[in-house]
């Protein structure tokens, strides 16, 4: 989320909860730094849910929605499968024989 969107989240909390959520420079700096790591829409959705459920202002953890880190393992596996499909059956058989030969030597 952008700096301006983070400010919007804090202003919304302040407007809804008034004196229960005073915005100090220190609080703003701390919360904006964390809010900028999140996506705006999911945070606002969580805030909206919180407002309907609680008469108390939310803690950051109550509205936090962090981005899920991209899992590149699946993409790597797909790439490896694609590359393996391009290897000829002849080469695969030769590799298999060499591995078996190596295993026989090692196990003696």
C-alpha cells in the first residue's frame, strides 16, 4: 500500500473511534511503516469487519493482511519437467544405466 493509503487507514480508524484512537506522530510513523508492507483493500476489508464487531479501536494485528510470498518452487518444478520432457529416451536410458553402474560400484 502507498503512504497515502496508509494515512487513509489511520484517518478512518480515527474518525470511527475518535478519542479512543488519538493519532500521535510516533504512532503514525510506526503504523505507516507496517501498513505500507500490506495491501490496501484487504486491510480496509478487515477494518470494516472490525468496526462492525468491536467498540474498541483495532490493534495493527487485528487488521493486518500481509502479502503471501510467492512460492517459486512449483514454477521451478514445472520448468524441470519441461526440460526433462525434451531429453530423448535414449539419453534417459543411458543416464539410468550409468547411475545403476555407479551404484553397483559403490555398494561393492
